[in-house]
C-alpha cells in the first residue's frame, strides 16, 4: 500500500482524500496521547435551544475537521467536513441543515430536537498526516409537564399512616418532595420507594400536617405537582363526665374534653340517648340536664367526643333512680344517684368528695341522703358504712335495689334523696 505521505495532497487532490488516508492511519495506529477535547455548551440542552460543541487543544497544524454523529468516525454518519486548506465546508449524509462549523473546528447546532441527544465525534487531520479524534455528548430535554400527586387520605388520625404517590408524565426525571414549599426532610418515620415516586409516612404525627408537593426535575428545569394538604387529627383524650344533682329530683351531667373542635353525643346503656322532653342539652351539647328524673332514666350514661377522624367515650356513669313509695302523700319521689367508674380522674373524685363532705357536714340540708363515693380512700376513711368499693350501699335497707341491672363495671354510688 502506498503510504499517505507520498500523496501530493497539498496540490490538486481534494483534501477529503487526505482525511480518508489519515483516517485509515488512525485505525492502524490510534493516537495514544490525544489531548483534543470536545466541550458541549451546554451539556444539557432545552429542546429548541442551541448547543455549541467547542473544540479544545486542536493541533496547530490542522488540515481539516470532520464531525460525525456517534462515537466513531463512520462515513455514513458524517455531518460536515471543513478544510483548513481551502477554508470550505462540505455537508455529509448526516447533515440536518442546523449545523455550522467554524474555522477553529467548533460546531454550532441550532434548534435542537430531542433526536439530537447523543454522542458527536470530531476527527482532526493534521498537516503532518496524523489524526486525532474526540467525542462529546449532550442531552436534549423537552419541556416538563407537572406531575400528579395523590394521597391515600388527606385527613389522617395521628398515629395512622398515609401514602403519597407522585405520578410523573415525563421520563428521565428525578422526583423530589416538598413540604410547605421547602425540601421535605426525610425522617425515620418516612419511606421512599426506589425511584422516590411513593412517600409513606408511618406513623403520622401532628408535625406532618401541611402542604405537600412532589417535583419532577431534569438538569434544566423542575416542575411542581398539584398540592396535597394533609390534615393530622390529633388523638383525643378521653372526655370525663361530671354529674351533679341540681335539685333532689333532677340531675345535670357535664362532658369535659380538652380537645377543641369536637362534637359531643350522649350514650345511654351503650346506645345513642333518645332525648325526652324532660331532657335538655346545652347549645354545645356538653351538658345534659334531666328534670325531673324518672325511673326510666336509670342506666349507664356516657358522653362521646368525636372529631372527623375518631371518637372516644367517657367512663360509664350510672344513674340510679329510687322510687320513694315510703312516704305516702308525696308526689313520685325519686333518688337520683350518679355512679362513677373507678377510672375517673382523682381530681373529679376529689371534687365530688368535697361536695359530699360539705353535704354531710349539713351545709346542704336539702340533700340528706348522700352515699359517698367508695373508691376514694379519703372518703372511705371517714365513712364507716363503706365496706367495699365495689358494692352498692343504700341508706334505706328497705329500698328496692338501686340499680335495675347488674353493674357491668366496678362502680360506686352517690345517691341523693
Ligand atoms: C471557535 O469559534 C467559535 C465561533 O466563532 C467561538 O464561539 C469559539 O469560542 C471559538 N473557540 C473555540 C475554542 O472553539
Ligand atoms: C489541553 O491539553 C493540555 C495538555 O494535554 C491539558 O492540560 C488541558 O487540560 C487541555 N485543555 C482542555 C480544555 O482539555
Ligand atoms: C488551520 O486552523 C488553525 C486554527 O484555526 C490555524 O491556526 C492554522 O493556521 C490553520 N492551518 C492551515 C494550514 O491553514
Ligand atoms: C403528558 O405528556 C404528553 C407528551 O409526552 C402530553 O401530550 C400530555 O398532554 C401530557 N399530559 C399531561 C397531563 O400533562
Ligand atoms: C407555596 O407556594 C405557593 C406559590 O408558589 C403558595 O401559593 C402556597 O401558599 C405556598 N404554600 C405554603 C404552605 O407556604
Ligand atoms: C417507580 O417505581 C414504581 C415501582 O417501583 C413504578 O410503578 C413507577 O412507574 C416508577 N415511576 C417512575 C417515574 O419511574
């Protein structure tokens, strides 16, 4: 084979011939220490924008350049050639009409399309019949469309779990999570799926309440999803039920709850209380008054506090009603007794005890027949009639049993005559 150096290429032979010969030479003996580099500016291009493939460290004695699509100099994918001898450019089969080559070898691409993503190889032929090649790559990114965010539930009880799913419409994106417009701090209560598209919070705490977005990003832009506002409904404390005899034949029960925004319903013997015309509810339903009390009102009362996520009932309070048949002439007499469950807060028992002691001291002569609560040590101490905290005691041995049914829970009795 005739060596390329014998070719009088500086004369009439087209410069492309030199490049071909140099190209062959390159494959026989690739340049081991090529410092030629291609720098795409920018490396990530928005669709429709331009990119410049800058050439660095090109040889001082350049005879010409050839730009190819792909990672190797493949003649069928030649875009354009440039002769440093004739200072002219020649289009190749892969020329699209949007490429411009400069005398320094750099290639300008305008109106980039997604299909332009990929590798580009420059081959440089030097005047001394050497050649070197370098490859650069750029990516084209289309405009993003907003991802769609869904939640398994937007009102979650504290302690429950919630799953947020980000559904992107684009590919080759990464997913981030935002909480109140800031990057979500992932805690050990949170799990992300491998590609970040699913966020599970378990258990949910009050501090997780707020606005969530997912965001899709590529190297040139990012876009937020629709917002999801997560409401965390705090666990409710059990309400407490306090009862007082307002008059000998009437009773008022008050439901006490620390939680705001609750609604209160009343329960009698585990069923929703059917209000009669002798019963009255305060406007917020926290107080139930029965006046006058009748035998049919006897039973276990509870109040139930509810919010949109949960509800909880107070301890049972037993209302015992005793018909006073012993005193002929009096209208249907009644003794209303309030029975409290043993788990009632100490403060409440103490309050009742205070009331009882005052009464026993004769401060309330109209209410002579109090039976003290029997779970309170302080009261039991001063009360010789209390032998057991769990049994009912009546001041009237001849009376019928105070309770029409066996007590389902340990209880104590406060009866007023
Ligand atoms: C080469 O020429 C282009 C066009 O004039 C210019 O933008 C670029 O900075 C030059 N330099 C290199 C290293 O490509
Ligand atoms: C040009 O070549 C020199 C020596 O090989 C190298 O240090 C330098 O980083 C190169 N420049 C670029 C832009 O690649
Ligand atoms: C080829 O181009 C380079 C860079 O633009 C220039 O320095 C050099 O003089 C040119 N060589 C010839 C033979 O024209
Ligand atoms: C999803 O992307 C396709 C193109 O990739 C587009 O036609 C469609 O409108 C997009 N859908 C939404 C909901 O943005
Ligand atoms: C987040 O930002 C959007 C506007 O970009 C605003 O409408 C929204 O109220 C912000 N949300 C929060 C929780 O700050
Ligand atoms: C993320 O991974 C899940 C399954 O692991 C898959 O269903 C979903 O399509 C993936 N989403 C993206 C954006 O890759």
